[in-house]
């Protein structure tokens, strides 16, 4: 057997275990921020990180108290809430601010100190206090809700704010109205469309019609009035004297006295496959004599189906 004998001088003054102890001390006395940054995920061995400060920047860790938690108590969010909800305090009575995307699910009774915008991140009004700003539905609902009601807006329609129920009925939540600001006249016996008393109507809808007309013709001359509507529309209607008119273009007649008369009308309008306008028309029964449809006349439609 050949044995190699080391050469030189060996220093046995520093025991090996002491050297190792010094190395351990240098490692354990280092703070994490003094170590080289990791280049891979770091496991915590199933332990908690405690005494964590609240995160502030987008890439900061969040302390547990900052995170909305699932629950049913007031001030918490139900499980499944959108992960993009920010600027919220989940504690009971905590204030909420900022813009929320997705479909946040609030449990309890949320309270809004300013205004609530739905369907838009941009202000639709003066952004005052106590407003609900509802953007137009991108697509008009055609599927019936399984329960409750769906409320939506279509601002370009005659009845802009609507509700769809479980049976497929679409009802207007705010009636459509038209008001005459100035008097209109007609000296012919041909029905003339009012330029003020006209309301857009939708296809396949049912409306209740109400109207108040200020009418005037000279004594002995009758005032006549009727309606026009979109193709295929039907309407039964009548006046405050119990007169019944079976068609939308039927004519109602009032004898003239030279003074204004008040006429109230009501009826049911049903539209077919064509949208259009419901329009009040009027004429004189005697050519050359003037029929006047007075200012402050109005017509109203309530969508009921």
C-alpha cells in the first residue's frame, strides 16, 4: 500500500467546528433584503409569513386584512367575486370607492355615497350625488329571466326605460309623452298630422294610450280628429263622452262653439311587425273654417307588453 504524506504546514489552531459555527452566524445574521434575490419560486414549507405590511404597489404582496373575503356578513363579498375588484374595504360598514369591472357580487346592503354607474365607466350626467346612471343595453334582452325582472335602457326609443319579466312581457317603466308647446291650425277637411303630438312606437308591442286635446272651431263648425300609426297597427279608442272608435284611423267629432274644449282620450294600441310613430291628426269639418289644436295638448303611451 502506498501512502501519500501531505507536505507543508497544517494549522490546527482553528477547530473545524468553530469555523462552521462562524459561517452559520454570518448566514443567520443576514436580513432577507441582504441576500441575493431568488431566481425561482420560494416555498415557505407550509408556514405563514407574519407581520406583513399592507401592500401599496401593484406588485406588492397583500396583507390578509386587505383582501375581500367570502362570507355572508355585511361588508363582505360572496365567493366567486371578480378578482379585479379594487379599492374596497371588506369590513362591516367599510367604504367602497373606485371603478369596478366584471360582475361584482355584493352581499349585505351596499351603500353608495355618491352616484352609481351601470354599464359604463364614464359619467353619463353631471356626476352629482344620488344618481343612478344606466347605460343603454348593448343588446336588447330577448331571453326571459328565470326569476325576478331585467331592467334596461334604450334611450333612442320612445319608451327608454324598460323591464322584461319571466313571461316575456316588456313594460315601460317611464311613459312616453309628447306635449304641444304651440297651437296648430288646419283649414281643410283632410286630416293633418300634428307636428308635436307624435311618439315613436316599436314593432310587436302593446301600449295604453292616453291623450288630452285642446280643440277649437268656430260656432257651428265641427272639429274632427284621428290617428295614424305604423303599418299593421291596430287601436281601439274612445273619448270622455263614451264614444267608441274601432280603428286607428277612425274619426271623432266635436261641435264648435268658438271657445276651447277639453277632450280626453284613451285606448289600446297594438303594433305588428313594423315600427313607426303614433301621430294625432286633426281637421275642420267645413272647408275654409279653421280648426285649432291648442297648446298644452299632450299624448302619452305606456308600454304594457
